[in-house]
C-alpha cells in the first residue's frame, strides 16, 4: 500500500468516470494507471 497525496488535482472526484457506489453509500473512486480498460495497477479512494 502506498500513501498518495489526495490534495493533488488528479484525485478530484470531478476528474474521474470510474467509480462504484457501494454499501452504506460509500463512494469508491478508481484511478487506473496506463490503459484504463486493461490494467492491474490502480488507486482506490473511498469516501
């Protein structure tokens, strides 16, 4: 696990289209690296 700088512009919720609304209305925002259709490297931020 790596600690990311969540104040960076890349982690703004408005800058993503990859998200899942989970149980209890938790929002999981997914930031894939490289090709977003086929990658095994990503960050997941939970709100």
